[in-house]
């Protein structure tokens, strides 16, 4: 009986020991993997070449402007950029899901291709000098509490490893710049709106840049919204003053910033001072950007310029980015090349055929065999597939629309290029007389007398 009790005690002690060991292990394991990082590196594009950065001076925070699935795929495998070109992936070192889960896309010691055209304090190509962290979500949406909860220790750890001060944690929207475009005559900020809603204090950051060094040095033109969100409070209040006063100003700035953050998160609606550019940056004319007009009508970014006009988009129009492309049947023979809708996506292998024509914004016309540099086709190039021409139009016999096209002269599939007017399909031509000099006509090519199958495009 006694020995039984003794065994019981020994057994109990043993159990206690095992339990405490287990507990200890769990605790330390939990401690070690406090960041709970999912290793996603095996999904990295095989063509991605791992190489070290030139230096590690900055950490760049992004919002992916997409949901989880598309973010992970794009960051790891790459995205389509030209008619036949995909990027090689490796577009971030980490991404953080809305639930706070961290995914390691590429080890932090390697250069991720995440900033594109970028500059900070005179230093260009920030991808070669920074670690990239993508937060799943939209710059006009909310960065979740869980995302901040994971981001904060991740930043701390990386800052410790590379000795990076708070100040040098920046958003992609702060460091990217764009070449001259519809809105700017010079190199400028604002190409990206990425992480505009990033709240530094919620990520535990104290130090910060109070001005844009490249705008200050006149290397770049300032962008209204970027300036407003990141620096305006400082420009207004930051005068050389006593430390006490500076403290007060900083406190004020904090409040102002909180108000602004609220503004940013509801800022995907067009108003007098919130333009398409303000909301979407370089994606303003992208086919995946959708404009929802106050009457509910939806227009894709690649059509908004020509159908509405950039300065006429009605107040109250909602702008949403990265909407998956739904391929709808479009019987419009004239296709528009945009960021995601490439020559390849419209014509497939036929993109470089002699019967595929490209009509440039400046009026030049080239067939598919005459284009050498596919990656730099300007956005807005129109394309027609399966045509013969161009036939010059004139008043002489055989040079009239009827003379060339016969019964097809006023059909939708017959395409006219009219100087000063643009590209018009036969069914939309007002008059066929007195066309300006150098007007041209394209005829749909017929195969064995059969009408060739119309291509499925998308608007
Ligand atoms: Zn970005």
C-alpha cells in the first residue's frame, strides 16, 4: 500500500516534470517564432535571380492594392507587363495579410524588385537599397490592427539587423517618382499612391522626414496629395523654435495626421480636389481600375479618358483599383492597348502579323511586322486585327469609301482613320464626303469568303 502511494507520488512528480518541460518548450518556441512567419519562398519564380542589395538603408512599406491570392501570386511569380513579357517575381521580401499573418516571399538579405522608378534624397533605385514589405489591402482602405501588430515587431527586428532609424522607414508613395505625363511636365512624385494610409505612430515609429528631400532639392516636382498627406503639417508649423514649442507642434501634427489618415481612407471618391490621379496614381488609366459613376455605370480606366475625359469625371465617382478583368464580348473592332490589356491579350500570336495594325496616338500607323520594341508601345495605342490597308481616301474614282469598300463602306468592321478626328468605324461615320486629306480606310480581311471570327476583347 505504502509503495503504491510512493509510486503515485513519483508518477505525479514525473508528470509534473514532463508537463513543465512541455510548457517550457512551447513557451520558448512561441518566443522564437513570435513573428510567426510563413515561409513562402518555394513559390518564388524560378527565373528570379537572387542577389544582394548594394546597401540596406531603408525599409519601404507598400499596400498591395489587391487581395490575398492575387498579392501572393504577383509578389512571388511576377506580373504581365508587355505583350509577351512577365516580370520575374520577387516583388517584396515580406507580405502581411489582413489577419496579420506574415509571409516571407524572399529572404531579407536579397534585393526584391519592389520600388520601380524611385528616388530618395538623391539616391535612385530604392529596390537596391531597401527591404520591401507589402501590406495586403488598398491605400484607400484600412490597414488592420492585426497588420500593425505584426508589422511593428517585424520592422523592429529588421531595423535591429540593419541599423535602420525610424526615419528611414518610408512608403512607396513617398519614394516613387514618375516621368512627365498628362498631369506633370517634369519628373514628379505621385506615381504611386501605395501605403498612403500608413500610420507611422501605429507602427510604433517616432522619427520621420518632415519634408521631401528630392522636391526640396528640385530634383522632382511635388505632388499635391503626397505633400498634403506626408508633409503639409510640418511645412505650415515647423519654424525654428524652442524645444517645448516643438513638442507642442509635434503633438498638433499628430492630431492633424490622424484626421488626414481618415481623409485618405475615404478618398477613393472623386471630388473637386480629389482627381483620378490623386486616387489612382499611375493606375488612373489602367484597364483594371474601375470608375463607378454616380448613376452606377462602370467604366474601366483605359476608357475613362476617351469616354468621359479626365477633367470631366463627375464628382461622387468611386474609383477602385485592380479589379480582375472580366472578359466581356466586345464587338468593337478597335482595341485599346493599356497597362494590362496588351497586344498579346487581344491578338494572341497574331500580334505581330502584317494584318494587325497599330494606330499611335500621334497618328502613325504600323503593322505588326514593323514594330520592334513591344515593351515600349505607348499606352492608348489602338489596334485592329485581321485587316488589309490602309487605303488612302480621296474624291477621285476608286478612292471613295464606296469605291474601296463597296457595301461594307458603312459597316462597323470597316475602320476609318481621319486626321483631326481619329479612328471611326463605318457605322459611326457622319459623312463620307469631303474627308480631310490623308484620311485612310481599313478593310476587314476575309478568309475563303467567310467572315473571320471576331476577336473577344474587353472593355
Ligand atoms: Zn508599392
